[in-house]
């Protein structure tokens, strides 16, 4: 799977950033066609950080996830946005976030979720997530409005 991720187009700008939990949700609920259609008509990406995170646990997802995800990656519908921090390096995650804005960890208390949040703010990308505990919250949404980005828990209509 790593080799397929490495083939994806790298970019510093996307319109939508997918959170790991959202991607897993789409596959687990058999909404792959909807995701493919959305990615075909929009500039969609995943952070290198989130893709590395997915590589750490994808084998635990079972079922047909790996096969379906490999097929999805082969279509090259998503872009990879670079990340200077890696998952599991908690202190580096916190440093990355606080270097951007020390107050973000008050809005998004989980450092790994806050990394995605900061990356979205930096590139003015909307976030699509299923994380109702840390990212898809009123506090984070209010903060993101300063940057004119949206936090969504599903694919936008249209």
C-alpha cells in the first residue's frame, strides 16, 4: 500500500482534506462510489501525516478494506499534502501545532487531530471528518471561520 501512496500526486493546495476516520467510514459503509465521484470533481487530498497514520493500523481494519483501498489509491483521485511531522511523535505534534498558534490545542485538544486542523488552516482547505470529539466541534468550527474554512462530517452536496 505504501508504494501506491508514494505514486500519488503531491501538492501544497487542495480544496478538501480528508481525515483518516472519514476515509475509513466511507469504506466501511460502502460509500466508495460516492467518494470516487466527489474526488473526481474536486481537488481532494490527505495529509502525508494521516496517510502514515493509516498505514500503521490498516491491517487491523479487516474485511475488504485493504483491497478496496488499494483499488481506490490506484485511481489516483486524491493528492498528498506534505507534512513535517509524523504520527506517534506526540511532542513534535504539539510543537508543530503551537508554532502555528498556541491556542489551537484549546480548540482541538488531541495533538494528532490538531496537526490536520493546522494543515487545513495553512492551505485554506475544508476538512471532512467523522471525529465529533476533537475536530467536528463548535469550538473548532468557530476558530476555523477566521480562516474561511469549513469542517464537514460528510461530503458536501453538489
